[in-house]
């Protein structure tokens, strides 16, 4: 245990009551922030991303081992069990790609609110703990790349041992510092996200606290890389009063270590989405894609543990604010309709050459900022197929949006997000050293 954590825990026994202090100020809050420690976060990620857990594929032994370990941690923190039959586990079955039924488990713990009325309302803090598994076991559809001669395990340090570690750090902060909050905090580590958001979808159908009493959801997925970039936060506009946005502006100034940027594009790629679809204001912390995304190279040595710590501290302070508000957040239905529309039509219909994605544009004689996405496959009947895209095409721009070298896949997502529906959009590609302009069209989304 780090010395700072020991001293913070010891000091808690001497702290006065906080009944008259602001919800994110006071000695307990400061002690809680001290318990959110970079070394702790790194150690949690190191275990979850260890070879012993075999890539944590849902339905496999390594995934069960991870669930047991997380549940044991929640128990050691003294958090209430939120699963079935007095356990921390919420088991469920799922199917994927026509395979037979698989069984896995969410892990749920509760930190009870202190207000006799508001304690029956919830703030959900979640992250998925599963990843895509190992060579030789059943295929996970999200797995990319191939094993090497010396490594056949997709350990998933950033995706999403990092987010799981952040949830554990936040839970530890509440528990050790005995932070007073009015609403109950529900910590959920979801399984089977990589197979299609099955864990979070199951939770919203079987919530520990009813959804109509759930004020907000905070999701942490891939929060351990790209330390020089702003932290992307999706869903800042999902509540009508923009509480998320205003709170994170204050929190960013207070911590002084983070810059937040509003996430753009599809909202359906992680475990906040089932909550959003059910009208729950939700935010998703994300530090961006990288060349190890769903690849075998996503290892703990590449994690920025200080990045995880800082984001966990921000999410903790946000949760304290939300849990102590007089009223629940109100979902912005107009935003919800827009998010649903973007998610539904955000399909180009290609596979992307991951190895080319981050370094392939170098040495090609392109302009300094010009990046490219190489097509490795085209799905029949897709927008890409209709437009005439072919394998090995290099996408340079879609509409007026340039694919930038620094973050090419982010640029591709933004280009598709901003493309209007119902009209043809120019797509400039480099094909066998010749520039070719194609035209793509997304259909209008039916309301």
C-alpha cells in the first residue's frame, strides 16, 4: 500500500463531520482523492491484463477469474453486494455470431446514500472488464490481428482493464474516505461488451435500482493511453441543463491535469449506450484509439497510470456532484434522437487495415497533415460497396473532412458523422497511385 494511501486512511478517523460543507470540498473529499493512486491503478491493470486471465473473453475461465477478483475487491472495501442472491454477481446468458449459448457475469456493488429519500435513487459508474481472449479458444468477433510466435493472448490493458481499474479506484475512494453522498452509487463491471454490449443491455433490463430512479451513468472505457491528447467525453449534451458539461469544466480547473473535449460521432460503441437508449443521461470517458486497439500489443507496459488516476479523480468528483444534487438529471430527448440517428446510420461498411492506420501514410509523399485509411475489405450491399470502394483503396477525405495523419480513424468517424443523409458525398481515394473521386450516400433515417 502506498504511504500516501496509508496516511489518508489513518487521517479519516480524525475527520470532523461534513454535513455543512460543499459536496465536493472538505477533508473527506481530499482524502478520497489521495486514495486514487497511479501505482494502485497500474497494479490493478497489471493483474487484469496478465497472461493468467487469458484475455478475459466472456464465457471463458479467465473472464470468470477476473469477475471473482473484482468481487473480492468490492468485498474488501466493505461495499454492499448488488448482484443476485446476496452476491456481487449478476449472471446472464448471451449468444453471438450464431454460436451456442454462453454464460457470464456482471459484477455489482453498492455504496449507499445517506439521505432517507434520495438513497433510493442511483448514480451508476461502470466499465466493461472483458476483452477478446486468446488464440486457440473460440473466436471473439472483435479480435484483430494475429498471434505472434511468442504471444497468443490479447491482454487488453487499455481495453478495458484501464476503465475497470478506474472504477475500482473510485469505489475505493468512496469506501475508504467514507464520503457522504445523498444518492446511492452503483458500481457495475460489465461483461460481454466485446460481443455486443450484452452486459450493460442485461443490466438495464434488470437494474439494481429502477431506471426511473437512475439519475446518471458514467462510463469509463479505454482511459489509459494518448496522454498528450485531451480526454474525449461523449454525452456531455445528454442532460437538458448541461450539468455534465458545467461540472467537468469546474473539475478540470480544479484538478489542473486534464483537458476535456466533447466526443463526436456514433454514441453506440460502449456500455453507456443501453442507458442512453433508455433515457438516462450518460457520459463516456475515452482517451482515443491507438495502434494496439483490439490487437495483441495492448499490454500494461504501454499504460499511462497517471492518466488513469487523473480520469478516475475527475469521474469521482463528478459522481459526488451528481449524487448530491437536489434533483435528478433530465435526459435531453432531442439529443437522444440525434444520437440514435448518428448511431444507426454510422456505417460505411469497410474493414480497416490496422497496421497501416498509424504509420502507413509516412513516406508516401502526402501533405504534412494528410492521413489515410486503407480499406482491407468491403461488405456487400454497404454504403462503401455502393460507392465503389475496393480493398487497398486509401481514403483521403469524405465530403469536406480531411483524414488527418495524427488521428486517421477519428477523422474517418467524424467524416461519416457529419455527412448529411440523402445526398451523394464525394469520397476521395488513392487507388494504385491515382486520385479517384467516388460518391457515397447514406439513407435518411426513419423516425
